[in-house]
């Protein structure tokens, strides 16, 4: 997924990205995550900056 932010207002909208999945049915691997500034400088997201969170509303929810 690639997102392009053209102004300051867009930063807040895309600063966090969510990947929804069911741990019992799928496995997600993040191969790379980074931010590239307008001048081309790449800022890598470190593994400890990526969170894997089980939502309370989906815990023990029935699967169909």
C-alpha cells in the first residue's frame, strides 16, 4: 500500500495505518514500512514501532 500526502492536513489522516485480520485465519507479515519525505529522504519504521493489537470487540467473536 502506498499513500501520498500532499499537505499538512493529510499527515494526521495517514500517520497510522491499520491492517485488519483474524489471527485464527490469516498470518500477516510486514515486509517494510517507511515514510519518504518530499525531498526523497526515507525514514524506516522500526519493528518496535509496529503494534500487533487484539481488539476487545473481536476477542472470542464467532467466526462465520
